[in-house]
């Protein structure tokens, strides 16, 4: 989850985030989204991959998808870690689609 927050911060979706550790197994995360003129930078974050269903995408398919999604951003889990679809295309990597951010 921390890697996901870091990539959201890198993309400019989050203004800040804080992780509060507690004495038990759980931690609390406080997220502050980035706002511009009282509206959020993004409209929707859609979770694509779940524990029971993984969506693997080949590099050729990723090229086709990237032409049709417009300004949306796809977050992939690759062998190099979490990357946006633009970074994955530059590196020639495929992976599992985690999120789509509109």
C-alpha cells in the first residue's frame, strides 16, 4: 500500500499522506488529495485487479490501450515495481493492471 501511495504522490494525485502506526497489527493512513480550485485532480480511481482475479497485459496490448484511454493513467505492477503505463511502455515491460485513474 505504501508503494501505491508513493506513486499517487509522484503523479500529483495526493498532496500528502501520513501513516500512523498503532500498537496492534493495523496502521492508520491519513490521505490528503490534491485539489485545484476546490475540485480533485482526478474523478475516479478504479481498482481492476483483485485477490481473486488478476489482469495481465502484454506490451502489444498496452500499446493499443494507451492510444484509446485518453488522459487516463494505468498503474501496473511489473518486474521493476509499480509503474504508470507510459513508464512501462518506455521500458518495454508488461504487467498486471492494478488501477485506472481518470
